[in-house]
């Protein structure tokens, strides 16, 4: 089994755990079950934390899953939240890259990725990076 397949398997297993959690919440008619905020589902979710803890290896798989999903659904929000948390890039921080759906996140994410080499070069050539390198 390749590393990607192993990471994808772990993501799928944790998504199954998240589905079970959501079904239990719905069956028990909990306050969480009626929430329309996708982040409420992630707050105390061990399954979500397990996905995030997979780190950067999970990013291409989460992107692929988001691209393959039809429309925008709860799982797209989960994928988007995990991508932001793993990458430490908050697209909602900047008004020009805010997103309201999984499809919209995917577009904004791809745009952000295309600008990263330029941003890295700016940082590498900045006075900050020269000062910091003297400290190490």
C-alpha cells in the first residue's frame, strides 16, 4: 500500500467515524444535530482531529475529495476546515479570499496555492529573513 493510499484510508476511516457521530447526534436530537454551523461539528471531534493530525500528507487527498464531491456539502466544509488548519492558511482572514461554500473554497485555495512561490520569494528576500538567519 502506498503512503497516499494509507493516508486516504485513514481519512476515509475518520470520515466514517464522523458520519457515525453525526447520525448519533441526529438520532438523539441533540443541540448539535440542529446546528447549521459546520464548525460546531468539528469542535470536539476526535475523527476531525485525527484527519488534521495526518498533516501535510493529507492535503492533496483532501483537495481531491473536495474536487470529486458533487456540489457543496458538509464534507466539503470539513475538508476545507482541515486544509486551512493543516496549512495554517486562513482564507477567511482576507476579504478577497473569503469563501462561503466548498466549491468556492476550492477555487480560492487553488488561487492561493498559485501565489505561494511568489510569497516565499518575497519573504526569502526580505530584511526579516536576513535578520532571522543571523540568529541561527
